[in-house]
């Protein structure tokens, strides 16, 4: 059955800062701009070297990964009329976009970011049409598609996250919770509601710490409320925790030439979900997620990687062994 992926759909405007200021050359670091140490100075200007406009947004990124794995992802969110070309791209990669709401007179969400030579960033996010995503009903999505097998609740408009979590509960649908940056943006009660009852909770280590702080729950208390808690550990892989069981570690894929890390998390979640909906144990699903993430790491852009099944299985075999490769081959029956 289809997998609904809810959350933000965005266009990313990414710039690099080579160390040039309008008033002349300078350091390659934002913090060393002349005048930046004076707190009363409210206006700072930086001359960017390069602009890349990319397709992004966590929900769209996960749906893209599920699409190239041959699953049936249904993207759920809100965009502006400027979504037309992006929509074509997603459809070409197996994503059902018919449940995406187009809001007249608005723009698709925008993320604008400038990065200096040390990786420090100045960024701005404009929600735009995302604010209307709470009007999209999962019940209607299920009616249109003939049912939903699983829902992935990615970060987005808080009202939409609450609505879609509530609909999952009312419809008896399993859901994956990935609150991410909205851990800090949501109220304590709302955050607890969006996490409780998830079949799988996904965070990175920093998000895990903020989640404990914001909810007031300890790690064991969180585990009592979710089926499994998957914590991403960067190159080290993922940690999987379940109530009453010892944590397990799935190592990352080694020997990967990293072009850009931004798409790895979404690719990992796509692989994790793809394995889970096909009945794989969470550890095996996480191995598929880590393998898919390795392809995303090698590409510049969150949706610029392609799936090579043979190479993926070779990486799985080298990292996890022949048994794992044979099992994951069975999960890739419909992959492009």
C-alpha cells in the first residue's frame, strides 16, 4: 500500500562566501567581517560567489528516496504555483504528487543559505505555502489512493504535524515521527503528542538531547511511548533502541567520498521506511538506509543521487556480509 510522506516541500537557494565584502577583499569567515564585532551594527553585507537552486524539503527528499527504491510514496504538503517543474521531476522519480495542495498567490517554501570557508552559515527560511499544509487531510489521501500503509511525519507546519498525527491515530495507521527542527519550534504538549505512539522515532544525537529536554522525558520514558527509536550517528551509522532490549548499532558504510552531507539523512530514512514496510527487522531496514545514504553523500544536492542496485548490494556485502546482501536484495524487487 502507498506510503504517505507529510512535511515541508521547499526550494533551496545555496550560496558560498569566498571572502569578499562590498568594500573589498577580506577574510573567508563571516565572523571576521569588518564591523561584525560591533553589536550595535545591525546591517552586514556579504558578496556571494556561487548560487545553486535545488529541489529540497525533508518530505520531498524522503519521498524521492522511496520513489527510486520502487515503493509507492505519496507526497503530502502545500506549495505555490511555482512547483510545476519540481512536480514533473518528482513524478519522473516515482512520487505521487496528486495530494500536494497548490496555494494560489503563494510561493513554495524557500530556504536561503550562505556558507563560508569554515562551514558556518547564515540562513533564512520562508514557509510560504507550507502554512496551508494543515488543510490537507490524510483521510482524503487514503480515499484517493485506496488506502495508506504507513505515514512518515516529517517536520513542517506544526498544525499540519499535529493534524496528520491525529489522523494516523484515528485511522489506525502506523507512523514514523521525525520532528527534527520542530523539536525546538513546537510546544511541550504538542511535541509529546507528535512523538507518542510512533512505530518509529528518528532523531540525530543533538535532536535526541533536545527532545529529552523539551518533553521532560528521560530516554526510557520515550522508549515506552514508541516502537523503536533510531538515532543517526553520522559516519558511525545508527543506534536502535527499544524498550526492554539492549541497544543495537548498525555501522555506516565506509570508504565514501563525501560531496555534500545534506541529503544523507533523508535517504537513510527512505531506506529505513522501505525496509520496514516490507517486513524487514529494523536493523536490516537500517542497513538499507545506510547504504542508500552513502549514495546521497556522494552527490551535491538532496535529490541528485541515482540508485545503482549492483553497487548498493556490493556496499552492503562489504559492510554487513553476504547474508545481509541477500536479504536486502529481496527488498529491492521494485527498485529502478
